[in-house]
C-alpha cells in the first residue's frame, strides 16, 4: 500500500525559508508523478509543484516559481519542497501527492492524484 508522510512545516516570518519532506513507501515509483498541493480553510486545493520521479522534470505554479524548488531522492524514496522568501500568502496546509505518470495538461489538478499524505501546516506571519 502506498503511504506518503509529510514533515517540515512550522511557523515562520515573512522572508524565511522552510524545507518540506515527503517520505514515500509501498511500491516502486518509476513512472510516477509526485506533486505538492496546498489548501487554506474554506478554499480550494491548489497546485504548487510537481516532479517526474524517473526523469526529474519539474513544474511550478506561477505563484511560487523562482522561490520554491521541488526535488526527489530516489534512494530515499523522498520528495522535497524547498521554500524560500516565504510570504503570508503561502500560509496553508501542504500536501504531498502521487500517481502514475500524469499528462502535463492535467498534473495541476488535485483530483488526478490517487495517493495523498495527511498534510503539514505552514504558517507565515507578517
């Protein structure tokens, strides 16, 4: 069974940095797409970044491009999200997601992913 466990969230000030981790287990992830999404109370879950497990190609939302970096460690079965220059608007619960290779036009849609972690809270104060 696939399991995803996020960690690394916390309370920081604007301009600070955080690194989120997603520990993945349960099966080989070759051919999978791994994504990060975020959600605030009462709002829709939105795309942050994604990476192709095998090839390493990365994709970002416009709101985080240039500030966030997604990466993966194949040996550790882990996905990371390095978040720099954090803003109060980045405050949300961040979720790690995974599924078999998802076409680029649909990889930003949360409902295209079958596997999810429980989320980790990121709060950025002014």
